[in-house]
């Protein structure tokens, strides 16, 4: 079994060790050491990364108590080596994981809900087996941050059998050969194998972002420490840009956007009325003498095409087609006429050009990939 240095000191970023085995499996180089500060993937948390003697360690796994470091190049068996872990990544994981313990401890104390799922990769999610509202989550968040302000000690230890029997702790049902307890004074006691901060003050801000109902409980998206700071920075920048675009104060962007949406809906309705009036006007002034005509008009949607073709047909009879689009992407169309006559014409139209569409009761619609000359020729 590999001696786990991160159990004794979660802030150790550099260590010396001896290579016990270095082998290649499935094209990957796996290295085991007599001791390591690298945390292997486990309990929902991704592994540490770093370097062993300058060779990159990109993944760390544990099997039967032995920790396997996956490296980009082979290492020499028996060699004394220096390991350096990516401490920014480790510290970020500790800030988030310790923050999660505080939230889970508070949820357990206030509501009796268990943490039934935990994931810490690019983002952190925490699942509870009972439902919580945004208001309750806001209260939990406030209490969690107060636990940070108090800068409480975080203690990780292996209790003896007697101590364990009298200890009340949360357990995430992790199967571990030896039960390790992580205790945040007055806030939480939990079985956990991961490295944690020494004092809650190291965590920084604890922010519960989105949440949704999940399998009778809730899933929370949480960011702590520098992740929360970066998130705030991005969102602040975004809000600032929106407030400048809308020319309102930052806390008024939501109300201003709502007003903008209402204006947009009103304008869309107005445009729709105007377009309807426009096609009716155009139909009124139409003076095509032929019995079959194709009209081309920019910017009409299918409803407006139908309206226009129908108005032309009602005033002039015959076969009346209206097309909107361009040569590159093709044209949307609506064609109106007496049913039997229209069906016969549309049959020929489809046979001659790449047409998609159909219809009945004296109106057909669809799209055609052709230029206006080719279309007009058929009419
Ligand atoms: Zn944990």
C-alpha cells in the first residue's frame, strides 16, 4: 500500500519518494511510489496532476490501496524521485470540497437530509435526498459563509474503535479500509478520504448557484473560493456590458430587458399588421395579364406568402405564385389556384425543378432551389 502523504499534510506540494514499479499498460506509463502527495481520483473528486522528476503526471488512480501515477514518459524503477503537485489545482479542489462539507453539515443539521451525490471536476455538484427551496438555500449559504468568517479549524484523523463508536458522523458510504474523519469544529463531522483546508478561512466565499429537483431531492451547483471569485468577476463584467448596452444601472438590467422584450413583441405585432396591409395593397395594384404568374418579394414569411398568393388569386383567378428568398439558399413559396388546375400545374413544377412541399384545397407551399428565370419560365 502506498503511504499517503496528503493524509498528514494537505498543503504539501513537493515530496521525495522511491519508484517501486514503473510499467507500461495499454500504451500508458504507470508509476507506483513508496509514498505520495498525489491525491488519486475518488469519492467524486478528480485526481491531482503535477510532475515526477519533471515528467508530467496527468492522472492518478488507486487500486487496492496502491496509488498509480500515469505519466507522459517512463520513469526508472528504484529511483529516488521528487514529486511536485499542481498546488493551484489541489487548493481549488480543497476550497470546493471543504465548502461542500460545510454546506452538507448545515443541511444535515437543519433538515436531516443526507448528501447522496458529489462530483468535483470542472464544476461541483452536490445532491441531497430532500427538497430545498431557494429561500432555504440562501439561508444555508449565509450560515456556510459565517462558518468561513469564524475561521474554524478543520481536523482530519483516524479514530480508534472506542472513539468511533461514540462518534456521530455523516458518511457518504465510501468503502474505505480505514475510516478517516474530517471534522469542522461545530459545523460538520464526516467520513472522507480527500485532502481539506486546515482552517475554514482558506475556503473564501461559498456560493450556491443553480439548483434543480432531482430524484426526490435537489442537485446544487456550488462554487467556492477562487472559483466563486472568477465566476463573480465574469458575471460582473457581463452585467456591466449589458447595463452599458441598455443604458441602465446594473441592478436594473433585468427590468430593462423585460421592457425591451415587451417593446419587441409589440413591434413584431405591428410589423405583421403592416406586412399584411402591404401584400393586400400589392395584390390590389397587380395587373398581370397572363393566367399564370410568379411574383418575387423580399422578406416574406410563409404566412405572408400565403396571404399574398391568396389575395392575388381571389382578385385575378388563374394560378398565382409568390416567392421570397434568394438564388443561393432557394425560395420559399405559396401558389394558389383552382384545385384541379393547381394540382396539375404543381405536378409539372415539381417534375421540372428541385421542389420540396405540397398542399391541398387550392393552395400549395414549400421551397424551391432555382433562379427566378427558371421559375418564371414554368409559369
Ligand atoms: Zn468529503
